C-alpha cells in the first residue's frame, strides 16, 4: 500500500509554496498517494493535477481545523504535510487528535513582518515538538528555525526549491517575439523583474536605479501585487514612465524571462528566491541582493552580481557595468547554467520522499 500524504496549504493561488507542492504531487513515485486540502479554496489561480478537497467555508471558520482531523482519520493518512502559517499551526494542533506524523515545510513566513507572523512564531516555539520532521527551503531558513523557534537541528532537512528544467529551456522560447510584445527597440537593453509587487521585494529600489540609467535601458516588471499603484506613482514621480512597462500577472513567465537582457532581484528578504534559478536557467545574467536563501546559490562575480539591500546607486552601477562587459555576461551565464542544473524537480522530490519514508520507519 502506498504511503498516504495529506498536504494542507493556505490556498492554491500562485506562489512559491504552491509551486513546490505542485512539484511534489505531480512527480511523486508510486509509493506515495497525495491529497491536497487548501484552507482558502475560492478563486484558485493554480492548476494542480492531484486529488484536491475543497470546503467553501469562511475565513477563520473553526470547521477548517476539525476538517484536518477528520480527513486524517477518514482517509487513513500516514503523513500530514503542512505548508504556510495557518496550516502549520492547525496541523501541529491537530496532531493531538490523530496518529499521522506531521512534516512542517517552512517556505519563509517565519521571518516575515506583521502580527500574523509574530503569532505564528509564538505558536511554533510552543508546538514544534509535535512535528516529526521539518523541511527548510534554504540553509538560512534552517538557521531561523533553530534560532527563532528553537527547533532541534536534528529534525531539520534542507531541501531547496526546484525548477522545471524542461519548461525553463531557453531553446524553446522566442526572445524576439517577446521583446516585440515589450514594445522595445532592438538596441534597447531590457532590465527585467519577475515576481510580486510587494514592499519586501524591493521593486521601488529598482525603479530608483532605473531613473539613474540612460534612455536605452528599459525596465519590464512582470507581476502584480499590493504595491502596484504605489510603484506606478513612483515611476511618475521619477519621470521614467516611458522607460517602464508594468506587465501585470504573466502566466507564461518562461517566455517573459527570455526577453530580458539582465534580470534583477532587489529583494529585502527572500526565503529562497526561485526566480533567480529560473533566470539562470534561461541564460539571463542576474543582479541580486543575494539575501537570505539566495546566498545558498548566488556567488558574486561567478554566477551573479550582488549589490547591497536598498542601494539604488550600487544597483544602477552594476547594471551599467554588466551591460558594457561582454566577457562578464558570458561568464555569469555559463556558470549560472551549471548552477541551475542542481535544482531539478526530481532531486527535490526524491529528497522529500526520503524524509517521508524515514519518519514512517522510525
């Protein structure tokens, strides 16, 4: 009989945790059967080829918690895999009333700001011993689990996020067609960003850097988020609206990235930063803050250029340096392509399944 795994996640809206979940359930071996229970099922933006159980209950409805217990017991679940704050707290509490072993998959909320995350840290400090294992997406995340929540280091395994190397294949894209959609000239240099438009992502720093660049540099922002209107206003205040294109949410991020000459990740905090690997795989040279989890795979001057957090002057200088140095671009792209090969889906899934198997055999 296969090991039955119930994954509880906040929602199926597109995000890093959801991508990891998709990789796990759609590339699993026959030794595992996966069921997914999103706490917020409304308006999913994420297709998932798996058994998905949806309950259309309001936010903070206590029935959501009791449903975890019911599903574990009714479906004879062996492993309860919990992703993101509310599912992690709910799963650890539910472990008192069921026999499934809990695996906490920490994607990054532990270090975020805000009342919700403060409460999460408070609860995790008191509940972590209920878990059988922890998965951290980076070495930095592992250190935070130890230092902030007090988790036993022996319980934590670092399993980096993965990239679909077949999907993110530069040979399968048409950069010229993408650049035509950007409405840029062949001589323009496209500086690209892909991700949420949120304060933690530092897109305002990128806009300020863009204001310091010559007109031939064009900025393309692929993504949406809570800061979109503020960023558009900042672009107006900086008088660079003609040089900035807000693409909104892009469902074909592979082709979008293929049109970038330089990719920028100006994040103030990043648990892993999967977009960095995606850009590397697509032969786009990367300039990044290299914070937190990105330090696991970004090496300044070898496969990326690292600049200081909240430093638009240094970012602008780095962009101009990279744009004018053919040899540096070649070196970064060559080394980055090798780096990306280390983050295959199968490697990620195999490591996670080993954790599931090990705790079953304990």
